[in-house]
C-alpha cells in the first residue's frame, strides 16, 4: 500500500510536487513560494496551459530549475464545493500523474485537513495493483512511487486523523486481493485459511467444515458443494469492539451480522454456463471478500461495535457427484427447496449461513452481500448495487452511507406478488422464478430465511468488478462494500 507521510509544509527539494488549486481561489503558500522561486514562470506556464482549477483539470510544468522534476497543478473546482467523495476522486486522479516518480509531495497547505486526508486516501486506493503472477514485467512498466508526502500545517493532527482511513484502505485492499486471486489458488479451503490473517487484529476466527455443517443441517450449501472436489467451508469472524477486541462484548448487546456469498468459482453446475466470459466467475466470492475486508477494516481501526462476519465458501462445479436440477434439499431452517437451476446457487449458500447467523448470534440486524444475479447488471449497470430490504430505516442508512463513500446503492422493491414466483409444486419453494424481475425473486428467496429481522441484501454483481479504471480503483476488483459498510457502522452503530 502507498505509504502516506504527513510532513510540515516547506519547499520540497525533489520529485514531483502536486499543488491543489481551486477555481479562482487563493493559491497555497507553498504554491506561491514555488512560483516565486521560479520568478513567476510557474504561474505563466499554468496560464499558457489553460489551467483554471476546474475539478478534474490538471496541468504539468516540468521544473528542474526548481530542484524538483515537475509541478502538477490539480483542479479542485469552485472553492468549498468539493465533497469528501470528490476529494477522493481528486486523489485518485493524482496517482497516475505521479506514479512514475520516486518521490512526490502534495502541497495541501491551502486546503482543509479533512480534504487533504481524503485526497491521500483516494490516491492510496487508486494505487492498488495485483501483480503477484506477473514474473516478466519490466521495471519501467511498474509504478516507482512507494510513498506520498502530504505537506500541511499540522502533520501530527493529520497523521492521527488518517489512521482509521488507512485501516479501511487496508480492508479494501484485502478484499481486492481475495477477489483478484485465480480460482485454482483461492478455493474454499484456501479462502477460509486467509481469514486467519484477521486473528492478529484481534478477530476471533472459527472455521466450519462439511462435518460440522452436516450436523447443522446445511443441506442447501452442501448441495451446491457436492460437485466440487474441494470441501466447502463456513467462516465466522467475530470482532468484539465494545470490549476493545477482548472478551465477549457488553452483556445484553446484540451484535450486527454481515454475511457474504463466497462462491470461489461458479460454473453454473449441471445448469452449466456458456464458455464466453466464464473466467469472470472467479469473482463470485466478492460478497465474502467484502465481508472479510470489512472485518479487517473494523478491527484495524478498533471500531466500537460488536460485529460478526460470516462467509459461505463453496465451488459450484458439474460432476458425477454434483446436485441435479430437480433435487430437493432441506435447508438449516428446515424449509425445503426444489433446485430448478443449479446456477442459482448463491441464494442456496446464503439461506443456510443467514439461518445460522440468526440462531447463533441473535443479531440486531443483518446485511448480506452477494454477486447474486446477472439481472441486476441489466437493471442498474455498474453504477449502483441493488439494495433490497424489509426495514426502511436500515435501508435509508445504507443508502446514505453509499452516497458519502461513492459506493452507491439503489433500492428495488420486494412484495408478495414477486414471492409467488418461487412457489414450488413439490417443496416449500424453488430456487428460481421466471426471467422477469430476476434480482427481486432472488431477494424474495433470501427473505424467506431472515425470520422478519431487519435485513438488507446488496446485489453487487455489477459493482464488484470494473472493466475500466474508476476514480479510486484501477480496473479489476473494486472491493465494493467495504467502505460503504464501514461508514454505515461508523455513522450509526458505534459509541
Ligand atoms: N454468480 C451468478 C450471478 C452473476 C452473473 C454475477 C453475471 C456476475 C455476473 C449467479 O450465481 C447466477 O448464475 N445467477 C443466475 C440466476 C439465474 C439462474 C436465475 C443469473 O443471473 O443468470
Ligand atoms: Mn450461478
Ligand atoms: Zn453465482
């Protein structure tokens, strides 16, 4: 992760210097000093480049005469108009402009400390790379910058304020790493082992295998796992933040639960998917990746909240031992499901894990995340995750947290009429409806396992992975949900 260092504002003597300039605003003292040292050449160069300070605008002035490589002016828009989310996008835009340098300093002496911190976070998030399996990359093709200096008046205060954001960024990176890993490496057994890394942050990690799950009656999850040569796992990660990570939390205080779909590869099973793009299904565990990254973020910043993260980890494969369309499975809740389509496997996994969450932890509320349906991409594209809920308050809080982190959610309806679609002739329900409203019937299926508890379901099939660079994420795994849910907890469920 990009190493962010807060330093006292003084004239940098090497590398790139980034100056943050508002439209028509007063330039920072540092910028004025650099301009002065150049005899006004910097200002003239920026003017000649047509730089006005508009949000998203940037201009580079090569300035070896100032003892630095270059000065990069970055626009912040109208003074005071920048949102925190916008500040992160500015930071994200800075990264590619400085990543080829060995040293870089952002002159943040002219902006609010809060803005400076979010710019640093944005740059850090954007600097993510997954290069574990590139053995032949030339040094000149790799970013050189490993540290970023932020120059401002009170570095000690900024350092303290940045610490929790850094923990969240680490959680995001962990989620992205998991989602990026190829499916031969990151199978259910391996993914469960990776959760153990959270133990050093004070998270209690319990791993359940098929034996335990059989005892618990996880017929739906185990049905999905039947076709795979690799055993399924369920991992429970508990963070007792109210008691500082030790003990069992305050008496009488119910925890909150986050539940993630962790299908490490989804072939569709016997209802097999077509070949084109099937490699994408390695990221069908992004819901679980998010829950694991979120637990790392919350524990990393010592969040004052009792939280349990649960992930159901399976591989959905076709084979002689795979479950068939037409099979009837009995879920942990006792409800039976006719499996019409083995490719609608995520909801089967979630059904058992959600039931377990309720029975074991008696949560105040629950949020599940899943790359559940292709239909959500048809409905919302890649701009919003689908949000479904039986609780208007919690739904509103999640939506608001989405707006303030830039991880947007859009609520879709649930109702009896949709629920009718999953009636079965032979069992309590079937696992698919018609094509109409496919994301909603999937959510209706999950709702049958929440026992009326406050619950939000996020369908992240469209947002877990980006095919182009985003403001604060390079293309690939986004880590969607970590920042959103961390913010939800921080805004409403701590202290
Ligand atoms: N993992 C997929 C959903 C998915 C599709 C995520 C495309 C990301 C991109 C899920 O398990 C699935 O296969 N859903 C089916 C449901 C259908 C069989 C009712 C789908 O969306 O086609
Ligand atoms: Mn599927
Ligand atoms: Zn799937």
